[in-house]
């Protein structure tokens, strides 16, 4: 078949004819002449292709009345579950982990102090806002500093 990439201006019947020619080449048992009439009638079964299982179902006009087979080669069979994974309960850090609790306090109390200063109606909320920003920054800094110092050079950071 010729390469038709250089013909971008196909329209109408010419495009339809080219499309039909392409589709006729997909049938493995088709004659070499794409204009030849098909030999199989409406009551005949199409020939089986190698590699496909034989079609044992009877064809009917009403698909709902056809017998249903749940054991066909295309039926999904879910795998049997052998084990059930239950993750361990996530526990809080120990109470003596002062760095964690200070960082958590700074991250929670800093924004709350800024919001309180904004909505309390104070005439000069400047110091409260500054203290809230410092608390938030310090809390974030403590969380970053308490991170693990052990690094695996082959670790890309993904956790499953």
C-alpha cells in the first residue's frame, strides 16, 4: 500500500474510499481485491481465526435471550485473597519528645494568635502579629530540624 501522508487534502468520496481500503486490509481472510463481494451470507458463521477460541454460543436475534456463560475466556475472575493486611495503629510521639510538642505548639498557636489580633478589635495588634509570625516560623523550623539525619543514598523518598 502506498504512503499517503503527502495527500492531506482528501475530501468526501475520495476520503471514504481510502478509509474503506484501509479497513478492508484488516481482515485476515479477505480476498486481495477489496471490491470483491463477501462470500459469507447472513446465516453463515464467520471463519475462525487462529489463536482465538472457537465460538460455541448460538447467535440469536435478541442478545438478551441468548444463553449467558460466565465461564468464557473473557470473564474476569478476581484473585483469591490469601492474607489480609492490617496496618499498625499510628501512635503519637512519646510525651518526652519536647521538640515535637514545641513545634506543634508554634505551628498551631502562631496562626491562632495572628487571627486573634486581626479580629479582636485591638487598636495596636502589631506585637501580637509579630509574635504569631515568629511562633509559626519557629515551629516550622523545629519540625524541619528534628527530621531524620540518616539518609540512604539510593533512596528516592518514595514510601509505600
